[in-house]
C-alpha cells in the first residue's frame, strides 16, 4: 500500500487497474510502466521525495477504492 500510495501521489503515473487476488490482496497497475518501475526503485532506495500529506491522501483514496469495490 505504501508503494502504491507513493506512485499515486507522484503525479508521474496513473492508476489504470486494480486486481483483487483474494480478500487480503489487491494489485494496483500503473501506467506508464517504465516510469512506475523507476519510481519504485527510487522509493526503495530512499531517493523519493513527496509530500507526507499527499501520501496520506493517496493512501486514503486507495483504501476507499479497495473497500468500495470499484475498479
């Protein structure tokens, strides 16, 4: 959820699909894939800089999306 929240608030990629694998696992698909992959690498290497407030808002949006059952 943390990585997806970061990607969503980065403004560089867009959420194109959610895929529910089971009741506890949802996959988030972002586009463009190459930029998303670069951002994920930045996230895990502590090179990412984003507003904490935006990450919190993105996390809330993703949580709402998961529990509303919307695509």
